[in-house]
C-alpha cells in the first residue's frame, strides 16, 4: 500500500512524531527506529585529526549554497540508495520553505563533501552525508554541531548508528526517551539560518 505523498505538511508531521521516510525498492517506507541514534551536543567528540583539519580551515564551510547538489551527491554515493528522485524533490521543497539545510565543505572552489537534514524547533534531523575528499563530510559534521550549539539546538537525531558516527559520540536511546527529548526540542524557538 502506498503511503501519503511526501508533501511538506506530511514530512513536518512525520518528523514531529519521530518518523522519517526512506525509499525502499521504489516505494516510500516510514521508519521510527527503537533504539534511536542521537549525538548529544554536549558530549560531541571530535577525533584529533579532524579537529586539526577543522581548525586549520582545510575546507571552506558554506551553508545552504547548493542544497539540491548536496542531496544528489548523497544519493549518488552508493548503489541501491534510499534517496530516490521523490525524496530529492520532497527535501528540496522543505529547503525552499527554510526547513531543510545543507552544510557544505568546499576545497578549491569545489564541493568536497557535506550533509543535509531538517530543522524543526530545537531539533535537527540529520539525513545523509557524502564525501569526495578525505574528511570533508566529517568537517561538515563538526561545523553542523558548532552551529547547532551556537543557536541553542538541543537534539541532533542521526537515526541509525554507524561506526563513523560512533567515533563522534553517537549513542542509542530508547523510543520513550527519544520522544521526550523530541517534544522538548520542538517547543524551542531557535533558527538554523542566519
């Protein structure tokens, strides 16, 4: 059975209820994993080599300068991606409403890596990341966390645990705790953009 279309209203309601879409074999499926993986912004850990590259400004960080390109690059990184054309179109629509954002690492005026996600209240839902140069996506993640902290966000949802995210302090929490944190974050009045 086909679910609802990926309109902005449907996506916003889904995220507010701890649910997100992925394309699975050509159809949109909805997920709410238990446990859920988050990065505690106060306990975020930056590996030493990444910290050095970030401090040395090895990459130029830009925000929302080429959102659609970032989403497409995330889709192109592997065979059988969950980021279909329908997903791309839906998130570009959220971006146009000011709710989806990209953090981009640039080197020599070329997009080297980045990530994108959705910001609602004080919650940021990280969707995907990609890299074309060593550490480019990691640098984007560091820049994201720095931005979220500076603007008063309290929840960074990364959905599923990966070895990559675990290096940065990602932890799993149960659904009840996740929903408690999400409800609190959604009440915040903070802004991701300028």
